[in-house]
């Protein structure tokens, strides 16, 4: 015991347990575990495509608001984005991705449904329609948070 301590130190914490030498195969396994799965990469790719679609949709709304076009491009792309967003929770579920990511994916799809319903509601009460752009911003933030690979996938 005495021979493991330096002559200057007699504190018990000076004795460090010997670290096992890592074999080459265990470090390869560790690296493989850290790599994102195919489902995680697909989920990220879909989130990126969806983010692009949401940006385009906001641009189409801008074109219509400033009189460059009608709302037709926005009305055509809208249902495609809403339907496309269903891919996120399906990939998260089938690929057994992280639970938080899974829940956020369902949240995106739920808010997309709300996005369409807000327009229906605006026909009853215009104030409801005012939440449509606000919800779009929330959606953009949520989708952007999923558009990059993170170590928790
Ligand atoms: C995530 C982004 C968005 C999605 C998925 C979306 C989706 C939709 C959908 C499905 C409709 C109904 C189209 C129809 O009449 O059948 C709609 C209408 C509309 N959206 Fe959006 N929207 C988004 C963002 C925005 C933003 C940012 C604005 C405004 C700044 C906006 C303004 C409008 C307006 C004014 C209408 C009614 C158009 C009309 O009366 O024909 N939208 N949107």
C-alpha cells in the first residue's frame, strides 16, 4: 500500500484505482453506440424538409399579404405540410427514438392540425385567425429544434 503513494502525500485519495486497459473492440463498440441510427437520420432529414416547407409557406403568406399573388399557393402547400408532418411521429415511433423527441414530434403534428382549424375558426370569429401566424412561429421553432442531429438520439 505504502509503495503506491508518493513520498509527499499520505492522503488516502492519493491512491488511484488502476483503470482497465480498453481493448480495441470495446472502443469500436462505444463509437458505434454514439452514432445516430438510420431512423434518427431520417427523422432529421424530414424535419429539415418540413422546416423548408414551413419557411416557404410563410413566404407564400407574405406574397399574398403584399398583393404579389393570391392565397392559392399558400392554400395548396398548407395541407401538404400538415400531412407531411405526420411522418415525424411515425418515424420516431417506428425507429424507437428518444421519448422526448417522440412527444415533440406528436406535438408538431397536433399543432399542424390546430393550424388548419384556426383558419376554420377565423370564419366564425376573426380573432381566432390571429393565432394562425403565431402558431406558425411556434411550429417553425419546434421543427427547427428537431432539424439537427443531437447526441440524445
Ligand atoms: C406552418 C405554417 C403555416 C401553415 C401550415 C398554414 C396552413 C394554412 C392552411 C391549411 C390554410 C387554409 C387554406 C384554405 O383556405 O384551404 C391557411 C390559410 C391561411 N393562412 Fe396559413 N399557414 C401557415 C402560416 C401562415 C402565416 C405565417 C400566415 C400569415 C402571416 C398565414 C396566413 C393565412 C391566411 C390569411 C389564410 C386564409 C387564406 C384564405 O382566406 O384563403 N399562414 N394556412
